[in-house]
């Protein structure tokens, strides 16, 4: 406390600032999507970008400049949709053999199998499930090396040759069966017609025995007997004198 020349007392009392309140509104395409409050900010304190909580799948449209707080504040920050980078690592037995980048993807976008560029000489180890983008990511896709062993081709050729040989054997068997049928047809007896004017007596029907040659012999014997009988009758008529 100081005493002035006029006899007045002077007492300096330091003043303390009350905390300030800062509210930030995050806006996308004219619509508020989120807010963030700083309820107690000291006088002349600074708010920097790392302190901001930007809504998921968005990013600031412009870089945020630090703000010195000297009073209550309400700030509006413009947002744009966030873009993410996704890297696909093609791996064989866990070892990367190639990578593929998908930069600047929007959130909730999808990576499908026909977008993959599998390394030359490899193929996917299994079906690829569609991947939904939710942020920066690195995903692994297992692959298998394609076989280049010439022995595999030789085995395939050997199998083809074996199949062809089997087909040839089948054709030969069919030809043998046809020749056998033809031979059986030629073993049938050749029947001779009896002389003209000869009456062939009806023969009893024989039961089928499954032996065509036997039936032919019986029929031939019958025809010969009929022929002999006819010849004998003709001879008798020649011996009989005319009346």
C-alpha cells in the first residue's frame, strides 16, 4: 500500500479473468453434423488443431489456425468428406510378394475382387470378400504361385493317351462281336427246294433248343425224304401199262 503526496492511500489489487467458454460447430454442406465445447478456457489460452474432435469420416475443409481465447467464442468450421488410403498386400505363406494401392477412397466405399490386380504368376488362394472402407488401412490377401512343373503336363498327356487306348480297345471288342455275329449267320444250312410237283408233308413244330444247326439238319432230311418218295411214285406210273 502506498501513500500519495495528497495523503490518499493507493492499494493495487490484481484482477483474475474468469474462464472463457468456446463452442465449435462442425458443418458439412450447410448442415451441422456435430459440436464441440471447451467450457473452461483460461484467458489468452490457445486452441490448436490437435485439440479438435472432427466427426468420423470427415475432415476440415481448410487448415485450422490456432486461436487465442480472450473471451467467450463460437466458431464454425467447414467439413468435407474424408478420403482414405488402402493398401492391399498380396502374400504367399505370410510373405508379401506385391502390393496394390487404393488412394483417396471415400468412407463406406467398397473394394471388390474385380478391382484386384493379382501379381503375374499367382492366383488368389481363396475367394475375396468385399472390403468396406472405414479409414486408412492395409489388408493382406493370400495368393498361391501357379504351377509351372512340366511333369504335370506330362501326366495329363499320359492320361489322355490312356483314355485313347481304352477307346481303341472298346472299338476292337465291338468289331470282334460283329465278326462273331456274321460267322454265326453263315453257319445256317442252305435249303434245297424239292422237285416241281412234289408235295412236302407238313412237319411237326420242333421245340426251340437254341441250336440252329440241328433244326437245319432235320429240315434238310425231311426235304430229301420227300424228294425220294416223289421219284418212286413217278417210276411206278411208268411201269403201269396204259389201259
